[in-house]
């Protein structure tokens, strides 16, 4: 079960974003890269549609306009009033991809109604969505049931979203743990260098729920732990992935995004832990499979952004 942590409270960074992707290791994925037009930066889900074509969606990405988007699966036991889609037409990953490829202003997308007018969310199954404009520091959280609210405001510069309802009064334990750790990270890292802050963010993203013997608590692990270690699919059939693919499920990729206050730049880091079942015992947060890093210029001219790998 994926998780997103974000804050606008850091003195050096107008945005700190941390994203864990929890998924089956065998689901084919392309690591973070630029699209062919050089406009969108994101990892790509290459799982196949029913017609054999690649989905080519993403769960977390940014573009040269300074827009940013993260989508998460939404699990729930009861329906709300707004419509849902029992048989999604498109994958959830198409939602942030559609937003990131669009060149229109953020204020044309910054509510459920506006977003759904351009790209109906209920066609994509139950989801939570975070979108924003990093140049103007405007951010919105929404879900496919019609919820829409501004986030990372001056009144509340912290946000944690997982796979429960964003506005739930009964948050999953991992969300409260994540918010506490995020507040602590922001408070204690005011003088940290960028590389140090990235490492601290990745350490937070790797926080795991263990008992006194160091054993992972299997029961309710996906609702309690920020980081999900390799789980054999048969041991947790309700892990929350869309479709079973291979043997192992868990946190396979971690992304950190930093937007500087002092200069118009965004740093985008992806730490890849696992790409296949064979990686389950070979790699870990202490020994990741790969790490890629990009820097993006966010100039005032929305067409002047550039990436440096």
C-alpha cells in the first residue's frame, strides 16, 4: 500500500515530497526518465493492458511547468455518494500522466470538478490524487469520490496520504507515524545539505514496523508500516495491489522531490529497490538496486525549464 508524505514548512525547501510505491516486483516498470518531448519526468508503468499494449502511466512525476502529481490506490469498505467504477476503463497511472502532459494553468485542474471535466476520474477506479504547481506553491488533494481540498497551506503545511480516505477521522496508523516523523525531519534538518536531506527522507521512507525481536509484524502490515518488506503473495493476498504479478510484493521504489526556496530548481531522486522476484533477497534500502537523480530548472517562463541528469 503506497504512501505520500509532503511538507511546505522547511526553511530551505518550499516542497519536500516523499513517495513509496508498493507493488509486485514482477510488474514491468521503467525507471525515472524524460519523455520523448523532454517535458515530463517520471517512472513508467509498463504493465500490459488487456489488448497487449503497455499502460505507460505513472504514480509520481513532474514536468517543466513545475507541475507535480502523485496517485495512490484507495481501499475502502463502503461506498460514498459520488460514483465509483467497478470496472475501470483506464489505469490509475493514466491520471497523473494526463495532468503532467497538459500545458494549461494549474487553476484549470485544481479541484475535483475541474479535473474531472478534463479527465473523468471515476473511469480509473478508486484513487487518491495529489497535484500541484510548485512555482506558485498551490497544491490540491482529491479522490475519485469527489473530495477536493487545498493542502500544504500556511495553516497546515504537512500532508500524508495513503490508501485510506484522505479526510478520514480514523487514519491508518502508518499515516500518523509518517506525519510525526515528517515533522521531526523538517524541524531537525534546517541546516542540512541537500544530499543529507535526501538521505534523511529516504531513511524516513524506509521506516518499518517491527516487534521487539526485530521481526516484521505480518498482521495489518500494509496499514501500519511506512515501508513494506518483501512479502510472499500467498501470505498476504489482500496486500492491495491491482493485479497479482509474480511472487513478491512490497516497497519497490522510493522517490524524493525537493523544490528549493532560494533558486528555481527541483531535485528528483528515485531509489529503486526491486525490479523482479529475483531482487527480493538481493537488494534493500541499505543496498538499493539503482538510484537516479535529475535536477530541473523552474524559470518564470513556463517553457524554459530544463533537466540535468
